[in-house]
């Protein structure tokens, strides 16, 4: 039982490390995707600011449009710089958890969404630890109770007898009966109390774990409902807004401010999705590596 407890404790530590690596890995993937989006947006605004400046020089637009475009471009560039920093921080966090000296290339996930494993805590190293702990106290209690039983021994002997001028063969039966019951009785009671406490703690842990799993499952459903819009409509809508707005602005069908609003709306959909996806991933990881 002791070796099983040690093994369970090791599995608990291993699970904690795996959870940290998985969490950091997907945080990096989300940060990398945000950096990519802000890079695209920065490129669009830089190009647009240049166009606005050129149009002002040619007298095709007013000064307000020029400085507004320049201001928007600087704001987006700052956001892009922040996104780059966030990606580097996420990358460093992952490497610190992995703890390797050599440089590694982190693969880009085709899907940024964490897959949910079995929604059950049965067989988890934590529950195994508690069960092994109960088994240990049960074994200790049996051992203490066995000390109250008589110790029976049977020995075979062989000897010689000069008077009989021959060998003697026989068996010797021994019986040891404990006479001090008080101290042993106290140890038996103590072992029972320890076992009962272990059972109560195991039951309480299971109740709390089940409660947490239910709460996380409900939270995951709510987040999935929020993601459904983007996965079913939002992504295509965002791309269509970008495509239509760019084309309309180039053809003079919409003005500068309408174009800016369209860009912000399109990318807001994408960025909001990534924020919500990050919440979904963290909740999924909390379920996959469920613990208190």
C-alpha cells in the first residue's frame, strides 16, 4: 500500500506538470495568432495612412482625415508591439516549464481548440492516492489486531539418547499468548480512527471534485455557445466585411470613416473570438487535468 501511495503521489506531480505545459502551450498558440492578426491590421493601417497622406498632398481629402489615419496607425502599431511582447512572454513561460537548454521550434497547431477528454475523475491519480491511503490504514489496523492473536509455533526436532542407545524424533508445539492488552487496544483504536478519517477525507475530496467538474462543465457549455457564432457565422462574416470594405473604399463607394469602422468591426470579431477561445481552452484543460 505504501508503494502504491508513492506511485500515486508521483502521478499527481506528473499530472500537474503536464497541465502547466498544456496550459502554457495553448496560451502561446493564442498569443501567436493574436500577433498575426495585429500584424495584418498594422500593415493595413500603415498602408492606409500612407494613402491618406498622399491624398491630402494631392488635395483629394482634408487634414482631419490625414491625422486621423496617422493616429489610428500609431495606435494599432502599439497594439501590434504589445502582441509581440505577449507572444515572447508566452514562449518564455513555456520554455521555463519545459526546462531545456537547447533551442526548440514550437509547432503551430492547425486547431487552436483544446479537445475535451473523458468527463470523469474516476481513476485520477488523486482519487487513487486517497484509496491507497485508506488501504494503508486498513492494512495497519489488520496488523495491529493480529498482534492480539496467540502466536502458535510448531518445531521438529531430532536428538540422541545414550540410555536408549538410539535417536529420538519429535515435534514441539508452542503457544505464546499476549498478556498486555491495554496498549495494543489503544493502537487498534488509533488505527481505526486514522482509517475513518482517511475515508471521510476521500469522500469529501470526491464531493468537492464532482462539484468542481459540474461547474466547469457548465462553464464550458456557456463558452461553447459563445464560440458557436464565430465558428458558424462570425469567421465568414469577418472575412466578407474585410473584402467588401477594402474593395468599396478603393472604388470610392465608402469614405475613410466607414472604411475604418469596417476594419475595426472585422478584426474585433476575430480578436474577441481568440479571447473567448482562450477562456474555453483554460476551462477544457481544467477539466482534462481535474484537481482541486
